[in-house]
């Protein structure tokens, strides 16, 4: 083992055992070679959070988000994947000294790096999320529990859909009330094996080039990958009490410092158009449409759905005093 690998090894040991401590900062001068995770080194009882960072304006928010995830007992560690090549090493060094995470500089701004099976990831479950989404501990616990019940599927809180437009005779990107086929990288839990397939399979090499060209659609492509592997759609989960805060949504009224403006999805019309183009291009490249629809969402509250007559009104039966 060379001396250059020793700091990383020490950081990895700290990362896996003490996620609440300030970890380290590593910079890759070039893209690492593709690797297949070792099943013997992968743990299944916790998950690794990978937060994509780019905007220096969001660093204070990013620090808060990383601390929130680090506090969750289900989280083995947090990785901040920094994809802005213009950010100075000094800035990232300061960030690494003030955050409970491993700050990992990507060799490029490519969104494909969000799905690279980095060596620091040592859990089967990987939570990919944006730097403007805050999920409380209860929501993380519930989503992880749902994923463990069906680990081959992608699980998340934000869903979209593909559809076939009969007028234009083409695939479009949309949002429907009754069905969905795409989980967004705002919050996405998936098996580490899909990172290896996405990043290393030659079958998706041309599709990955589309992601780089558009600087978009990496989540759509991952949903293609998973659906093609298992022939099923993703799972959307619902958080009781609205435990997910989306700071990057342009509809927020209390956002300061340009937090909402830096996200791609804040330019809604153009964003949806580009993602429709990605759908069509992925379909053309692969020669098939693997996306599958799912219906409904998994909720964390189970109660009776029957209605009973009470004082002339129909009310949920589980609100009545007598039950059987």
C-alpha cells in the first residue's frame, strides 16, 4: 500500500464507525476506474447518504442537511459529492472542517458521478439526494424500512411519469395523479448494485453521454436501468406530517440567498421539455421503453377506511368509541 492511500484509508475507517465526527476531504484529479462493489464488504443494516453539491451559495444549507442526515441512526455515513470544478480547494477544506460528512470532490461536473460506486460507500442501500432537500429522521427511517421490504426497487418521496402523446406520437415527461414511473434524485434509495450497472455497463455508455450533454436526466436514466433489470416500477413513499422540506422549490416564499434559483428544475417549462427529449433519446438508444408504472404510495399510518353513520353524518369508523 502506498503512502498516498493511507489518509483515505483512515478517513474510511472513521467514516464507517463515527459518522457524527468531522471527516475528511478528498479530491480526484481524474475519474477513477470503474469498480464492482465487494459483497463481503457491504453492510445491510444501514445506508449511505450521497448529497450532490455544486452551488457555494448553498453551503450553509448543505452543512445543516448533512448534520440532519448524520444524526439518523439508520445512516452509516454522509458523503458530499462536490461537482463544481470552479470551487477552490480552500473553500472545500473549510467545508470539510465544518460538516459531519466526507467531502469528496468529483473529477468533473458530470451528473453521472452521482451514481458512481465510490469506494467510500460500504452499505447496500444508498440514498441519493439533492443539496436542498431535508428529510427528518422519521421519514428517513420509514423510507429505509420500505426499501428493505423490497430492495430491488427504487424508493423515494418525489415521483414523475413518462407518457405517450398520441398527437405528437412521442414519449413525454409529465406528472400524473394516479400513476408514476420515475423517482427523482431529490430523495432516492436504491441498491448499490445499480450504481455499478449504471456507471460501468457499456450498454448505457451512449445514454450517459446524453446526461453529460444536457446536464440533466441522470435520474431518468437510473430509473431506466432499474426497470430494465427487474421489470417493475419504483415505490413512492409518503411521509406523515410532511416531513420533507424542499428548499429548492421556486414556490417557497422564505428562500434567501438565491437558494431556489440555482436548481435546474426552477426553470419549469424548459426543464420539462428537456427531460422529455431525454426520454425519447434514451428510448431511441436502447431500442425499448423499460419504464413501468406504479400506482399509489406507501404510507406510515394504518387506519380503518370504512365510514359509519354517527349523529346523521358519515365518519371514519375508527373514530367511533365502539369497534369490533
